[in-house]
């Protein structure tokens, strides 16, 4: 397995319908593949608007099964076509009344490897997610892919250090963090939390944010997606805060071992002293 992995992410504006939104992401993926990328990830609920700005039952229509729904099936075909690992965030229906904010992970040969379900569900103005989603119940999986060990943490999850750590303990080399966060709410945290998580857990993070304003509210999604390395340094520039963008970067996974040997945070953990952290 190559030490240097060319990775991609997409921050996108909402097109107005699912078909054109998926088609646009397919073209971004094909362009990333032409640039040599071996893995790509999309933003939170990438094939829909961020409908959680409102609480209306009509928006349950965006939900579909994982992995057998139309979007994940189509992304499996795309993975086979491009030879890329793909992280696919969608609104999942498991059965009637059981809905999750989910990301499927597809290997480079089109194999469905599994899913991550968002654990931490916000319920504040403009982010009424508890109306739609149950808390995730599928643990903290790390997927053994063609490019290495890949984890997922979704949007609001990023404020909670415990999941970042569990993904590291489970072997993640890179964690994709698909998001939908708006200007003014917590934007100053955007370039603080994920680099801090990358440092504390000594892996790469791909931080993806939507961009632009959409029809269901006044949230101004500010993009500025990026890759950050285990030293907390951005890999190249961050993306635009106003425009759609495909970001492709070379990530040296050899840096993970280098940093873990130098800083040795995993060696010096004290799980025997942490039991108070899990008391209700």
C-alpha cells in the first residue's frame, strides 16, 4: 500500500434536485480520478439540501436505504468506474420510523464496506436534526480500504472528542468529517477543532463543509473545506468560503508513524483513570 495517498473532497452548492446533485458529484469524482485521487468524500447528506433548517414531514422523502438504495448503488458503480474509495453521506431509512444521518463507505472495487451513523444529533435553530434522525447505534467503525484505514465522523460529532479518540484507537489513518455548518454560528471553531483532533489522535482529517445558501433557511454555509495532517497543519490551502470546489491533496501516511513515535500520545494515555468520563 502506498505511503502517499492522493485524496479528494468536494464542497458543493445545492442544485435544486437530487438527480443533478448526484450527477455533479459524479463529475467531480471523475475529475478527481483524472488527477490521480484514490479516495474522495462528499458533504453531509450530499444528495439533498440541508433540510434540517426546518421541521417539516415532507423532508422524510429524502431518506433511502443503505446500502441498497439508489444513491449508494449508483456510488458503488462510480467507485468501480473510477477505482476510488468513496465516502457517501446520505439520509438513511432503516425501517419505518428509524432514520439516521449516515455515511456509507465504498471500496475502490465498488464493494460496500459498511456505514457510520452520526452519534451526536443537534436540536438548535437552523439545525433541527432531532426531528429527523435517531442517534447513531453502529459504533465507531474503521474501514480497511484500498488506500488504508478510513473512519467517518459527521458534522456536529466534531465537537465531541470521545469519538475522534475511539476512531484512532480503532486504527484510523484518515477520518472524513462531512458537515453542514453556517457562518456566524461556530465558524471560528472550524479551523480549530479538526486540526486539534488530528493532533490529539495523530491521523489525517478531511473536513468538508457545504457552501452557499439554500432554499429552506438562511444558513450561510461557508465552505473552507480542507485536509489537515497529524501535526495539525493544513495540507495545501483551504477551499473557498463562497464557491464550490474540488480539493485534491497528497497525504503522506508515513507521517502518522513519525508523529506517533515522536509525540507518543497513545503510549501515555491513562484509560485506567478515565472512568469518570463515561458516568451519566
